[in-house]
């Protein structure tokens, strides 16, 4: 008998036994029998069972849950998201289902729901980034519904963010960080992770672009590939210039053992391409072993440095090893010129000023005459 169905036997003195078959305990009745053994469902009754289960799993079309089911997983807006975004947003969408799934869609056209959304955001303030992402996902969901006439307004739009550390332009990996990471990778017997960090620092590519980079995309003067990340509804083409330091690393990477047919520049310890999650998890374990963090000078707050922050390291190399302008570097990085100017001010110009001051102090010490004793005091003794 099929698991989950609920069968009731009604026995009456002097009368045949009655059997009632329900799709589940408390569910609809899909079969009745008079007399005979415990019933086995016919093809038509199995069809009724499937319909009952389908109806039970279909949400009320007048609720937010129905809108969630329309959006995920087959809408054009959802399928256009990058795999990593789907994973992050999916967990937040589950939280939205649990919190708001049964609410009528009609409520979401009421401007007073803004306060409800803000209260939900504030209730999750202990994890501000997750709270902000939750509101972002809810806003995207409601925008999907607004464009399809399900709601008349997006009440989750333009809600301020809680997380104040979102601007990471001033965070980069220093040479000391890189040295400590390499030592930790060797200590953990993961020397191949050094390749990942070095390639990130010398190309400025994002994680998903690093693991999918192929030798065909490495040109004589630049690396050119379509970025995995979707920005403003489209994938931009990432074109990163080859700086001289990259040539030696590429020669080393070509010599790495790899399985036949594997054309990715980076390979794991088995000679196969990396997955994005596998790459990120391994990278973070080495980073944590090395204790690589950023300490906010104003608040004293300590946060982990991410692989994404290595892009800032590549930016400093473009600023120090080439004569490119801030605008040209910004175009390469797909950043604003202001962000590049901030990195130049914090990491490039300040370093030059400190070096210059050190040189001046050294020269001043050499030029300053050494005071000698006149000898008169000695003669007086």
C-alpha cells in the first residue's frame, strides 16, 4: 500500500465491512469499498490521489506564497541570476515564505506594509547584512509581482540598509597578508591554494571568473572573458591587462598536473576544475588559519578579509606599476573613479609620502654635524 494514505475500516454487526481511503489523515476521501479485504487503489483512484496531493501543495493564489512559487524557479528574472546569488537569495526567500507566505497579496499594495517590512528588518539587526539581503530579496519579489499586476506598489523598495560596512573599497590584501596566507596554505598541506591567491592578485578577477578562466581566454596582452556575475541585468565582458608579474605565474600554472581535456587555468589537487563553492570554502579555511582580518581604525571592529578584497590588491598594482589614470583603472575594474582614487590615496600616495619622509630623515641625519667636545672641560680637570 502507498505510504501516507489513511485507511479507515468501519465494521457493523450483520453488515459488510466498509472501507474509506483518504489521501492522508485529515485529507480528502479518494476511495470507498464495501466488503472484501483491505482495498488496493485502482488507476483512477491513484489519479485522484495525485490530484489531491497537487492541490494541497499548490498555494492559495491570493497569497504571497503563490507569488514566490511563480518567481522561483522558472521565471526569467530568477533564471537570470548567477548560481551564487540564487543560493544566497534562496535562503532568504525561505525566510520570507516562513514569515509572510500566508499573507494576502492585497495587503502588499497597502503603503502601511512599509512599517511591517522595516520592523522585520530591525528584528534581524543582530545579522545586519542578512537583514539587508532579506529586504533586497523581498523587494525583488514584489517588483516581480508589480510588473505582473499582482501588487500595485513595491513597499520594500528604498528601505535604508542596516549594514554600514558594505563599502570595502579601503580593504585590500597587503603583501604581508599574502605571505601569511602562503605559510598557512603550506602548514595545512594545501599549497595549491597559493595559486588561487596569486592569480586573483595579478588579474583582479572575481571568484567565479577565476575558477572558470580557460587558457583560450588568456591573450598575449590581456585576459578577456564574459564575467559570470550579472550586473544591471547583463553580463559585462571582463578585460584585464596582463601585467609583467603575471607572465611567470602563468608559466607555473601551465605546468600543473591536470586531467586530459581540462582547459581551466586553475585546477584542484585532482587536476580537475574547481567549483565556486569548493574554491571559496578551501580559501576561507586557509585565510582563517592565517588570521587575515581587517581592523576598522574608527570602530575597532574586526572583520575577515575576503577573496573579493584581493581585487583591491590588483588595483594597487595597476596604480603603482603602470601609468594608467584613475579613470582608466576604474574602467578596467568596473568601479567608480572615486573608489579608485580612494585606494590610491590610502594605499599608494600615503606609502609614497611615508617613504619620502623616511628618506628625508635619513639624509638629515647624515648632513647634520656631530657635536664634539671642545676639550676645555678636560683641560680644566
